[in-house]
């Protein structure tokens, strides 16, 4: 956008923010449905408390929640503040990504990745489980957009697999050792799958940065979220949100941060 007029730039940024609001609302809704065993593709949006089908004016991102004072118009049940927060976050995320990568395929790829990461974080917070379908969505995002770029598709795919495996495989080995030492699961398989999938998009050195950042964020999130209840009733630490947050920050800053670090030597 550096070569566009101010009016066109403002138009693109406004459109990006509005698109983020709408798609953030969809991602939030999809995550809620997955966490509650409902179909993502079928059925109208409804109140989680009374089942009332929401009208179009009740589905305006952020605005509807504010006008209804955070409550369902039909039954008066409180509507979680997570809805406007995630919608607002996605709008900001879309803005930051388009400012970072301009109007390119990188922006499209990272917009999709951000939506999937948001859904993964929300489902993991609610259930302690990362759906394989969402991880598969990340793999498809990488594959499809890489194909759209043209050039040596298979070489780019193999590079992505190497970059993801360079971090995920050693981590898997460490986790298996820790499982044996502790006599219990030290990290969920979904977390390792997610680290591999996210690693497709970045150089292996940036993936190390993502993993380190995820560990630091995980410690911080542990103090906030403590634990969630899994289907078997045991407490589990939701590491997915930390990985998702670290991956999003890596989209914006991993490459310059790693380059700045390496320049010290």
C-alpha cells in the first residue's frame, strides 16, 4: 500500500477491518458449535441459553452486543464478552497483517491462518481439545496458497514440511520421554500437531522463536486460565491458546526479531 493513494489505502484498511469483524464473528460461532457438538455448516445462529434464533440485527459484530447490553433480547441471559472481544481482535489482526504484508497472497494466507488459530484457541479453552479438522484447515491453507503462488510447488511444500518437522519432531521425542518419566501425558498430541502445522509457514529458526514464545505465554496463561475440564473429567492445561497467540505474534514479528538476534553475533 506504500504506492497507493491515501484514499485507496484508507478504503483497503477499512474493508480489512470490516472483514475481520465479520469473519471473527464466524470463527467464534464455529468454535462454540464445535465445542458443543453442533454442526458448523448447518443451522441458524441461536442463543446458547434459550435456543432463540437470532435475527440479522442481533448478528452485527460488536454493535449488537453493545446495543443489547450483553444480553439476549429474548430471554435476558448474559452473552459472553468474548464475542465482541474476539470480533474486535480479529478486526485489529486483519489490519496489522495487511499493514505488514500489503495486498498479497501472504496477507490472504495469514488471514486464514489467524481465523483458524482463533477457533483452535477458543475450542481448546472450552474443551481442552484441539480438533483435527482445524489443524487440517491450516495444512490446506498452506497447500492451497502455496499452489497459487506458482513456481516449484513441491519444493516449497517440502521446505514447509522440513521447517515444521524441525521443531515438532524433537519436541515429540522430548514429550515421549517426559511421558515415560512422569507416568502421564505431559503434552497433548493436538498441541504437537498444531506446532507442526504452524511451522509450515515459517523458517525453522522462526519456529524456534514461536515455540519459546508459546512456552512463555503458556506460563502466563496458566495463571489466568488455570485448567479446563476434559471429557474424562481430569484437569488439563490448555496449551493451544498459547501456541495460537505465539503463532499470531510470529506472523507479525518472528522474522525481524530472529534477524535482529542473529545480527548480534
